[in-house]
């Protein structure tokens, strides 16, 4: 299987801070790659750097065979990258419908695809014409994901989707993401909830201090409690 | 699209209507103070006309700020340039403009307005690329650059047209008034109201019914996410900037006709009013800008009638009062 | 200088420049006793103070105020009205100062507390609005201010041109009340600039710079940014009012055009940016360059304009007309914000930045 996204020696500076210090990894096509690590390890920065929201100061980022590290955010998005940021970033002044209209960049909203999305997130159908700002946190997260998948994307970058959500909603999210994966999407996902990560992940990357410190199959990490303990400490246990 | 889904579960978001009632309340309050109903109505008409003209000029400024956090101190230059460009059409075609036929008059008025808007839009393109793009994201330099732009534009107008005041008489069919009972409303004021209202409705329709409008509203809230969805917001911004400049140009033409004269200093003069309107309305809010323009015009007209000495200071008092009530203006749009 | 021109430290060049300017200002009454040269020299002194006080705001805190001429005007009007109403006495000057300076300070305090609390961007817009309203107010209250005509008044005996202090026979020049006023303006200006230099190099000045660099960080470190900005605004306003006092004393006249006009505000902006923001010294350089250009460049442009007219060139005569000198300064202003935002002083102080 070929790699859809590869990062080679990527460094990112934010102001005077050197956040990413040589990040190397590959995201295989059609798989879910989990990016784990403690807070401040550089996970969010990695996603933002891929998205072009923070410029890489050094290194190479290749998406589907083409260099993108110098591209602007809209150009990178137009190459088929969907982004679900940590803060969800739904447009709270717009309705649910209007948020999804903006998610559908190239065409009008497709009814069949909407029905598919409503299957996972019925709340979005119920609040179709409500302002996104009036939704609950979980519903906003659903909307944010729905906005990223309302058109098919090659690669989805998802930043901690389960953060602060009730367990039932987390289950629904996991089901949805599994289904998206089944449809052939490639996903790079930051996750603190190890349960969710184990459910979804094919491969796993662990970051610390701005670099990848472990990479391998999710199943291996899931089976090896000692390794989990060493790499991830207690930070993940609390979510189990 | 099937939207028969039940949407009763959520309470409707509360519309903040208090600011909307403000101009109406103010107008009613003035009625007993003015005394005579007919002068009250005349003053109200003058306020509405002036308010609409200021709104047209200010709307672009507030949108540009809301969308990209860019404050253009040279916005007044577009107003002045628009007015001067209109004289290019009005003066050679004075015969048509003063002919006693609405159609002939419009044959001057419409091309003048269109030309003014076209030129100011192009000037907007130039200003955005040359003055704003290089210092994008730096407020201090933005203010300095655009202030410098204002000086240069004003001086260029003096160099090209000379320092004298240029008369720009109203077309013949826009002179005089319509009489409604005891109330006389100048025809031109009615036109100004209609144009202003049309611009307001057009902006609202674009913002609420088109994808570009959605993008602008989304961009005001979260620029970064709009880009992450694959939209080139810089182009959108350039477009908004040009439209804002064109609207300022249109406002300049209308103001020039209202005063029946044109001078480069109208840029400075109106910048202050436009700023007060934009601050009162809340930076970035078109609705707030609309209400702010009405309030400023009412305070100017009624204030000028009741306490002539206070005329210009009254706007400052209005601004202070509004900001005491809502420190970020009537409708605070951005969290910036 | 010829020997040093191979590799002079840029800061030394700046020092030389400053020494030359100051020396010229000291010697003006002897070297160029004509009225025009004296006026130019006084204007440089007064504007150096005005611009330096503005630099405290713009350069050191990064806030743009459009109300600086208002404070300048308050100082001018306070002294002028006092002298006009109370007659030419030192008590009148004292009254003007005692009323004018606190008034400027309190108004600055009010504006600062009112607008800095929300967002710095508001400050620029609100000061613009307030200043324009003040201008209208000053021209409307003609019973007090003389309206558009302004007020002409007389100075105390000692400062009048007719008062000969030292006869021509002593040194070969006459030292009269005018010369004395000149040195009064010069000395007070120098003291004010030295005081401002002291302020910006104090811990307070460093907090201001910290706020300019990163307001959030400064706030996080425990500095009340609003308090500091308002304080800086008050100091700047008071010093501007002092400059206004000097202006009124020299001109023996006050009116909207000489002390309140928006064009003065633009002049100040141009001077501070061309001289160099955040340096104080830039004020002296900026005021020097600008005022000399204002007074002598126009003659040059006039000649160029008529030459262009004679040659039958289109447009150029209009663009080069002496009244259009602001057009070129506006372009220079934009170019300097863009290409050398640190101004002349910034350039001179940084040896690496290109060949001067």
C-alpha cells in the first residue's frame, strides 16, 4: 500500500518557539493513523503544519506525490484534505445547513450523502436551520466532522474529536469514523482517548518533544501494556 | 432539500432587537421637543436621507474590518474620488442634467454613478495591493500607510482639479419636493433614502442568500477555518475591499449632489462621521452600521435644529453614550 | 568628517547630526537674525517637543492617536486666552499654564480610560473623532477663542521685540525681548525633550515597550496595560500642551490654523515616521528635516513647476506646484513606512542595513 502523506524532517517555529523538531512519518492510504502523545508534544502543530496554517520552517511534506509544504492553506485543502480542528471551529453565526454548504466546496449539497451523514448524526437533521452557535458541544463536534466529509476527501486531519464528549456521543463518533474509513478515506487523527484510538487506529505514531518517538501497528501497542505505560504514561489511562 | 425535520427542540436564538428600536425611540422622543409635526417630519426625512448616504459610505469600511481586521484610514479618499469622478460626467453634460426630462437626467446620473463606482473600485484594487497587502496584519503600519494614502489621494485631487470648490448642481427633475399633506420631502432626499435602502437590502441578500455572503460571514468569525475549507479568502477580501471602495465612491457622488458641490476635503470631513458610525454600530457589523448611520444623522439633524451650537459635538456625545452602554458598539461582531 | 567617512559608526553620524542641529538652533539669532530663519528655528524646537511627545505614544506604545494637536491647541489657547483676558503679565502666563496643562492631562485621562479599555484600534478612531469635535468647538466658541480669527495678544514687557536688553554696541548684535523669547523656547524645549528621554529610559518606558511588543504577555506578567497606556497618554498630552504654550508665546497669536488644524497632526505623523519611531532623537531629526523642507523645498518646487510649465509638459506643473509639496511628503511617508519603518535614526543606528 502506498503512502498518501509523508513528512520528512519537518521543523516548525511559532514565534521564538521551536515546536516541531524534525518530524518524520508516513500515512498509508486507506488507513487510520493515530497520532498520540502527551499535551504539548506537537500533535496539533503537526496537523496545522500539514494544513499550511503554520508554515514549516524546514523539511518536506508530500501529499499524493506532490510537495505541499510551501502551499497555502486553501491550496492544500483543494488537494483533497479535510480538516477538523481541535476547537471544532463551526461558524456559530451560520446555521447547520450553511455550515455544510460551505463544507461542500465544489458542488451543491448532495442529498444522498446528507442522508448518509444524518444516519450517524441525526441531531444535525433536527437542527438543520438552527444557528450552529446554539448547538451543544457534541453536536458542534458532529457538525465539524460532517462539514469535513460532506464532500469526499482524500485525507482527513482530525484533531481530538472525542475531547470533552459524553461516552454515548464518543461511540457514535467512532462508528461514523469507521464507516468513513470503510468508504476508503485516509485519516490522520490526534487522540488522547486510548479506547477510541484502539477502536479506530490501524497504525500509531507517538510524539514527544516535537518528534516521533514510536511508530507501529495499533494492535501491537494495544497488546503491549508495558509499552503503553512507557510511551504514554498515565495520561491515557484516565480516559479508559 | 428536506427540512421538514422538527426544529422545535432548540429555542430560537434570541434576536437582539434593542438597538433596532433605538432610532425609532429617538425619533419619537424628538416629536414633543420639536413641537410642530411638519418640521419633525421634514427633519426625520433629512435624517433618513443623510443616514442612508453615510451608511452607503460606511458599509464597506465595516465589512473590510470585520473580514480581515483591516482598518482603512484612507476610506475617505474613495468618497472624495467618487465625487470628483462624477463631475467629469456632470460638467460636460450639464445641458442634459438641467433638461426638464427625467430620462435625460438619468442619462447623466446613472453613468456618473457607474463611472465613479468603477474608478473607486479600481482605486480600491490598487490601494489593497500596494498599501494594505505589504503591511497585512500590522495595525500600526496599516493606519500609517492608509493615512499616507489619504494625504496622497487628496493632494492628487488638488493637483488635478485645483483647490477650488466645483459646483455640481442637482439634475432638474430631482429638484423640488413632494408634498404629503403639510409635509414637504425633497425629491433628492427620497432618492437617497431609496438608494440607501436598496444598498442595505442588497448587502443583506448577498450576505444571507449567496455562498459568497456565507463565506464573508464565516470569514468574519473564523478566517482560518474558511481557508482550511479550501476557500481563498484573500481574493474574497480583495473583492469586498473593492466593493466597499465602490460604495464609498457612490456615497461620495450622492453627497456631492446633496451639497451640490465637490471639494477634496469632503474625504476628511466624512471620514470622521463614517468612523463614528462604524464604532457605534460595532466594528464589522453591517446591521449595526445601518442603525449607527441613522442615529448619527438623527442626532445631527434634530440636534442641529434644537441646539445648533452642539451640532458636531453631539455626535461625540452620542458615541460616548453608546459606548458606555455597549463598549464594543451596538453589535459586537468579532471577538478581536 | 572627511577622515571618518571611510567607516564612521552610524551612531556617531547621528550624534554629529544632532550636535549640528542643536548648535544651529543655539546660534540662529546670531547667524541668521532674519525673521524667517528665527521662525523656522523656533518651529523646529517646538515641533521637536511635540513630535517627541507623540513618539512616546506611537513609537513606544504602538498606539496611534489623532488627538495630539488637540492637546497642543489646548496649551496654546490656554495661554493665549489668559494673556488676552488678563493683559500682558507673567501672572497671565502662569494662569494659562496652570489651567491648560491639567486640562490637557485630564482630557487625555478621560479619553484613555474610555477608549483604551476596549481595543487599541478604537483609540485611533475615537481620538480622531474627539479631535475634530474639539476643533469645531474651538471655532464656534468665538466669545472665548476668537473663532476662526483667533486671538492676537501681547506678551509681558520683557519678552517684547522692542525691549532692548543689550545694545548692539556691546557684541555687535542686539539682544532684545525677541531674542530672549527665542532662548526661552529653546531652553524649555530642550528640557522637555531631555525629560522625555528620561521617561522612555526609565522602568516605565521599558514596560511601555514590553506592551508594544506583546500586550498579552505584558498583561500576563502583571502589568496593567490600560493603566500604563493611559499614563503615557497623559504624559504625552501634557508635554504637547507645553509645546502649545511655547507656540503661543512665540507667535503672540493663536487660531485654529496654527494650533488645531488636522494638517498639523499629519505633519507630526510624517515627522515621527521620517525621523524614526521609538527613538525620541528621531523627533529632532524629523522636525528638522520636515520644517526645513516645508520652508525651503517649496521654493525649489515652485521653480521646477514653472520650468515644467515653460517646457509645456502636461500634469507636471500641477504636481510640482509649491502647494502640492504635501503630495510628495505623503509619498515619502508611505515609502518610509514601507521601506525604512525605523526612520532616519533607525537607519543611522544600524550599520548593517545597506549602504546609507
